C-alpha cells in the first residue's frame, strides 16, 4: 500500500465504490467474471491487494483458475524478493501518471461543460 497516497480507509471505500459500479453493470459481465464476481466482492479482493499476503494469495487464485499454470510460489517468491525495485518502479510510474491523469480528467470535464 502506498501510504503517501492512500489511507487504508480510503482504499476500503474505493473498493466498495468499485463493487457498486460493477454491480450496476452486471448484465455486461462475461460469463466467467459473473461467476467469480460474488467471491471477489465478498472477500474484497481489491482491498486485499494492499498487502503482500493478499497479493500472494491472489497469485494462488490465478493458478487455481488457470489451465496452464501449476504453481504460484515462484511468482510470489520473486515478487517478494524484488518488492523494493518494483516499488521504485511503481513510485516513478505514479509520479508520471498522476499529473497526466489529472490533465486528462480536467480536459474531459471541460469538454463536457462545453457541450
């Protein structure tokens, strides 16, 4: 979790908002996602990605659903081993993305006001 950008409470609230939006659009879900969504929401997968344990557990879930993967420990171990460099990549990406996203959002909002 990026404590510089998000509090645990704000991430929790965000996850609930996402599930609400998804629920309102369930008729558009692909069949496999529709079957998985109740579990995703019930166990709040989005919120649990904030922890290393939650991310590793998610990797195990991918393996259980994939026909071509047989284990997740290697990926989980590599993720944990390289967590610091990955975090540095994330921080650089976020530093670049945040102003771009703000600019795009403002542009869309301004375009919407001119209609």
